């Protein structure tokens, strides 16, 4: 019997993945083999094509972070992620850790709402994936790695925030309270504990809010996003929770028949482009929205 290896699984799952589902060119005339190219998987997972080649040849052992990124890029289920981790030599704790795999239902929902900016976060407010409309409005999420994918890390360590809202203090307070709640639900999650420790080490606003015994669940509110092509876009933000896997779906919508609707349609390819105006006032903006 042929032994199942990490490389064999990665090759098989790369070939089964439809590039169109990930917003990549999928014309058969342009592809000699089905599925993702190595370079495409590498970009989605945040590694080099040469490293993917070494993995598929079983000449490298990926870290658990890389395993998670590969599983996310390949649309692996929770059970498939577990198998991938075991083949890479990692033992996953039986409980007490934050779920970080996206269910097939959530994947389909993100794909079907192609014109509506949608992102998926875990219980720590770390970005797992986003659809094409989100990327058009807020930048390519694949460009973010490590803690830069976390909402709280960006808010409390970055000077460049892409979003404005009327009650920013409430926004920060509810996010911190939500993160504190996650530490009670997932006390054995090492990444979560490291994140909190690093945020507390920054001092300032996060440390003050962490010491307050506030209880809150982070939700959405109206916000304005600054986009370099179309300028300011005001949207309503709704946060939906998938309870079984503790995921957060952040959905941004605009009021129909408004300038904001035209701007969003321009970005998602459903309207003639708007000619860019003069540079926006204010600080430079990061590639992806973090806060949701």
C-alpha cells in the first residue's frame, strides 16, 4: 500500500481546486492541468512557489501557520485541515482552541455574494478570507500575514486606519471585550494568549480597555471606507456569527440608488469606472480594512 504523504495530498487538493472559485483565471485553454498552479497556491498561502514545490516533493516540513494558510487557500474542511496538520507532523489539541477552518457553507456564501463585500474572521478577529468585492474595496487580503491579519493588532499598533465611524470608542471597547470573552472560551489557545500578551505589551489604549470589566459582543455600525480609486464610500456593516464554528461574517452593504452604490458598483465591475480625483486628504491607508 502506498503511504499517504503531505506532498501527495497537497498535489491532489491543488488539482481539485477550481481557480474560478478563488477569483483566478480558470480558462481551460490557458491551463495544461486542472486546478491551481503552484504559483497561485503559493501566493494565496503567503509562501514562495519554490517552497510549495519542496512541500509537494516531501522535502520540507511546514509550520502549523503554513499548514493553516495552505488549508485555507485550498478550501479544506475542518477534518481535512486536521489530516494535513498530522501529515506535517503536528498534533492538534483536542479542545480549548479557536476554530480557524471555514465551513463549505460559508465558502459558498462568500462566493455567491460576489458583489457584496464579505470577509470571514475567527473568534479572535483574525481575517481568514474575503471575497473579490471586499478585495476591490479594501485591498487584497492575501497581502497580509501573521498578526497583521488581526483587527485588534492593526487598530492598536497602526497609525493608518482605513475606516471612519461616528463612535470609534465603542468600536474599540466592544472589540476588546469580544477578545476577552474569547480567552475564556479558548483558554488553551497559544496563538490567542500570545496575541493578548503582545497587545498588553504595547500599553496605551488596549491595556486600559483590557482592565475594564466590560461585557460586550462586537457588532457592526455604519462606517466610511476610503478607497484610492473612488474616494469615500459609506456602508452599513453587519456581523453574523456562525455559532457551531465560532466564525464572524462581516458584510458591507450600501443604500441603493446612491452615490455610494455607484462607487461600489464601479469597484466590483458592474458600472463604468469613475475617473480618479485629486489625492484624498488624510493619512495613507493600508491594503485591507482591519477593523471590520
